[in-house]
C-alpha cells in the first residue's frame, strides 16, 4: 500500500513550504537577535529587578520596532497553515488561484495580484477610486 500517493496537491507546494519555513526561521532569529541586544543594553543600565513597568515598556518598544517582522511572521505562518489545510495558493478575496509567478515572488501572498492592487489602492484612496470604477 502506497501511503500518501494521493497527496500530490500538498507536494505541489512542498517547495513553498520549505521557503516559508526558512523565512519564518530567519524572521524569528533576527527578532531574537534584536531582543538579545536589548537585554544586553538593559544590563548596562540596571534597574530594580521588581520593576515590571520598566520591563513591559521595553516589551512595548520591542513590539513596536518589530511590528513589520511580526506582521511578516504572521503572514508566513498563515501561509504554512494554508498549505496544511489545502487552501494555499487560492486568493482570499476572489477565490481564484494565485499565479505561480506571484507565489514565487511572495510565497506568503494571501491575495491575487488584482485583489492585492485593489486593496492597496482602496487603503490609499479611501476606496473612492474603486467605487468610481464600479459605477462606470
Ligand atoms: Zn483575488
């Protein structure tokens, strides 16, 4: 009995899964490197050990500085989950397949090119352009 012979859909995205896992590792290690640098900086200027507000303030700074990394990490992890669920490579918005070209460029892409452009344009112009397009 050949187990897993039918999982060709999953293996189709095996390359992307590897890229995504590597990306997640990269982002995580760059974040922990920054965290380590901060901890070292803190030890040069010691505060009361029980000062929790100081610590949470530093956590806040950490999160602020790493917002983009955290956002990217979430996207990457979301894409990995979609591979597991079998919904990877399908646009969240229009449910059309996302082009291979796009997935090669942005393996964690959630939307197809046209939906992504529409969303980006809507975010910049408050959707006025999109409404005009629709009314034509
Ligand atoms: Zn789409």
